[in-house]
């Protein structure tokens, strides 16, 4: 009687433990599958995020390259314009200096011609 009750109770405990372990195993397996699915989803999202980030960076790079090319073209044109302006100014200065120097030379020649004429008149 008592021994059978004790064995029956022990058997029930053992079955309950086996059932709990099996349930735990199923729960564990389900949890592992859920975790693995979550990991796969996170990896996929990270890959999509990376691809999206790379696409955004590529688009930004295209815009920046276009802007840089445009700015370089503007800078080159501005520099060319400045160089052309400086050349024109130098040419005007050179022409003005040539005219001034010629006028100065003419004035000096007139001065010396006048002195020579006076000297000839005085000496003559």
C-alpha cells in the first residue's frame, strides 16, 4: 500500500518532470527558432540599411561631384576673366607709358633743339 503509493507518487513526479523537461525543450526550441528568425531579420534589415546608406552616399557623392565640377568651371572662368582683364590693363598701361615716354622724349628733343639753336644764334 504505502510503498505502492510512494512509487506511484514518485512515478507521477518523474512523469511530471519529464513532461516539464519536454515542454521546456519545446519552449527552448521555439525560443531558439524565434531568436534565429529575429537574427535573420536583423541581418536582412542591416543589409538593407547598408545598401540604403550606400545608395544615399553614392547619390550625395554624385551631387558633390557635380557641384565641384560646376564650381571648378566657375573658378576657371573667373580666373580666365581676371587674367584677360589684367592683360588688357597691362596693355593699356604699356600704351599709355609709351605715349608718355614719347611725349617726354619729344619735349627733351625740343628743349635741346632750342638750346642748340640759341647757341648757334648767340655764337653766330
